[in-house]
C-alpha cells in the first residue's frame, strides 16, 4: 500500500476562459513549498427529538473550497500569481520583457489548479480559483516566499491526472532576501530590519442557493494594501511623516545580476504614529504598520513590475 509523500506532489495551473470550468489544455507545473488548498463540507448535528437519546444521522452543510499556496518569489513563475491578483499585465520590451501589473481592475481572472498525488493515486482539480491575497516578508536572511490566498468554487476528485499534457514549465530563477532593497520617495530607506507586504482583493463570495452547494463566484471589492516596517531608530524621518500625516511612495525591489527584477511600488503610503519602546540596553526599534491608498498620479494604489524573458502572460 502506497503512503504518499509531499515530495511527489505536483501543482498544475491554468487560467480559465469560463469561470468554474477547467480548460482542456494549457496547464503548467508550478513550484510551491506547501499548500492548504482544499475542500471541506462539514456535518450538521441533527436537532430532532423523539428518537430516544441516540441521535439520528447528521446533515451535510455547504461546501467551502479555499486555502493558501506558498510559492517562491522568482522571476518567471511569479507572473502567474500576479496576473491572478491584478489581471493581465501591460507588457513592453523585446527581451527582457517588462510586465506591469496594476491594481484596480474591475474583474479578475480565474484559475484551475490541480493537486496530483501519483502514489495514491489521486487528483484534485480545483476550479474557479480567484486570488484573494498576496503576502510576503523582506528580511536579512532565509528563503524568500510569497503566500497566495485563494478562493475556489469547488473540487473534482479523480484517480488519474486531469491536467493533460503540461506546457513547458517556466524557468525557476529565484530571488533571495539579499537581493532586496527598499526606497522611500526615490531614496534608499536605511536601518530597516524587516518589512511585510499584504495585498488583498477582499473577495465577496457569492453564496447563492445551488443544488451542488458551491458558490456562484468570488467578486473583488475594495482592495487593501498594508504591512509593517520595523526599523532601528536612527532618525525621525518616518516618525515625522507619521506626525505630519502626508503619504510617501515605498518601492520594494528584488533584482538579480542577470537583469531579472521584481519591483513592487505602493504609490501613496500612510504611516501611523507608533510607540517607541525602550526594552533594554540594546538598539531601539520602531514598527510602523502602514496602509496604502489610491494615488492621484498614477491613479492607482500599487504597481508590480516583473522583468524576465517570458514574452507574454496573456
């Protein structure tokens, strides 16, 4: 009897032309570190009386399909998740290419994602997957990963792979924390120990009455972009901005020597006034829990630019 190992698992992804319908082809294997993407259907304890002290059979409740995928922040595969979160990019260049993803799209694409466990064997095809959140952290050391939060319509289980013949995988050109930098209004921001970024589409699940118990869709509402910056307290630049209440532009960059880049720009960032605790004889730190908003020019909240050798993410 086979006992499946995570090392054998495969994640295949393709964009849908019709929400909730897996495409016949176009799936591509994607690198991932872990995933909680799954479907559950709880049982409701029966509330009826008159049958003695032993309960009668429970009733099945509505289906919930969602979860996270932990993916590497890399120069090529990341474009798939960025397209899911922001919509199709504006692509320029002739190799390398600059793919500019912009916040504020009225609609978002949906994906089909297959989890394939060959040792059992078992395939779970999740359809109607919409990207709800992207979150990652910048720090000095460790592996650089991004958490992709997904809301799916449902799952189809099979004993054989449902993704068909896979398209060629993108190259895995991974960024590291040591490739990162942060700029504020065009100047390098120093003394930063860590920074976290979370983008959310704040999806609204359309929970209509259906015979299959699934949702009708997941629509984006007002987006949100927030995070935290922890700095060694060496000057009052960020504190002064927080007190004044004026926004700044923050640019989070990862760049490789080969020309690959991931540049995420929050165009109008507002800082709260934080406490400045003194916790001992060591260095003093200040943490700013920032929030971003729509800027006037450009008229959007954020922009993500991925530079690589992929000609198109359409």
